[in-house]
C-alpha cells in the first residue's frame, strides 16, 4: 500500500432560493486519479465533473466555503505537492491558487469556518508536521497559525462547527493517537479535548452537522475499524454510534449536508482492497444507509468537501 493517508471534511444538496443545487464532492484518491465525483443532496445522484483536479493525486484534503467554493489541498502525485485547487460551486469551474500550502504535504486534513476561512492541518513532508495553514475566503490569502497542532502528525481528519470551532482528530505519529484538537474560530486558539477518540486511530474520515455534532468514522488502529464517534458541539462530549460503517475500512473521506445527513466515501477494506462505497448517516437519528450508486471508481485516500444547504 502507498504512504499513510488522510481524509477530511463536508458536502451535499438540495436546491436553494438562489437556484444553486447543493452537493458534496469526493476528489482524487489512490489510483492515482484526478477524478471529482459530485453527489446532489436532493436525490444522492452522482455525476463526475468534466474538469477534475489540476493533477492526479491522493492523500489530499478538502474543505469548503458553503455557497461559494470548495478547495482540495496537498496530496501525493507520486511526489508531494503544495497545490490548492478551488472549485466554484456556481458552475464547478476549477482554478488553482497562486499561493498554495506553506509546504508540500500529504496525509493532511481540512476543515472550515464557512464564510470566513478554511484550514489545512498536519500531514507529512517526509517528516510529520504540526502546521496549520489558514486561507481567508475573502481573497484566498494564506497565513500559518502561530499555534499549530498539539503534536506533529499525519493521517488525521477534520470537521467543523461553522462559526464556532474546528476540530482535527486522530492521526499517526509513529503510532496511532486518539487526540482531538479544537481551534476556536474567534481567535484561532487551540485546546485539546479531555475526551479524545474512543481509540487511537489514523486514516479516518470526518464530517459534521454544524451547530449540533461532528463525526469521526473508520480508520485503522493497526486493524481496520467501522467505528463512528460522535462529538456533541454543546459540550464536546463523545458517544460512539451503535451502528458504525457498513464495513471496517480506512483511508476514507467524509462530507455532509448540514442539517440533513453526512457521508463517508471510498476507502480500503483490506490492504489493496479499495472500494467505491458511500455510507450515508441521517442526522435525525444517526441511522445508516448505503447509496446504491457509490463513487465512479473504487479508490482510497480521496478528499471530501461540500456545498451544504444549511450551516448553523
């Protein structure tokens, strides 16, 4: 199997007053491919964008400014890159930012404070890093936070409670960790949750029902797992869902239609066992279904992001 991977944060759809069709996106993955699959939240139908990523890559991360644009950053091509591709939600057109990440990295995670800024954190350049890059959505300018992750790590994931705080969970430092770092959007200060993941896990996926709860799913503890941990945003308490993923898998990605449902897509179910599966979790009761139409091809280590109909 190729290098340790990551995944990350939100997507999905219904048509809003503006006429925009809300949707989630899974991009790239081990193939290595430049494919970007789009899932309409109105009916979970899948299309594949005519314009994919600017280059084939895996172990990338995604984040989004809901209603405006989504971003896929970093990855492995098979060389490590600092590229950040931006997809305008109005027409799915792609541009590549003149300023990419502060360093070429893969196995990173993404999350966003929609309307304000998006964040890419952690990963490896060959050595694991604790860097957190912040992109202002007003002009796509990049700064690097003075306070990074609580420890350098790769193969982590991210999710966010837009308007309040973002979270980077799990990862690999030479072994798996259960750490969940929380960044307050008001001042980008970092705290580390007293209760982390239910087990030390890496190569997991993340997504969130903004205003209510965030979810970290799958990954590996040395063995692949189907676990889905849920963090209530009201007090950061953790529960573990009775129904996990449809199969043990790692190297997956997450995205969400906030207020309605979240999705975990792609991944690996055994060394070399890439899948196209997309599991959907209804936020009303955390029940799981598996979409009849999955990704357009089986792949692991994609990135995920979403143009969500509702953000609290």
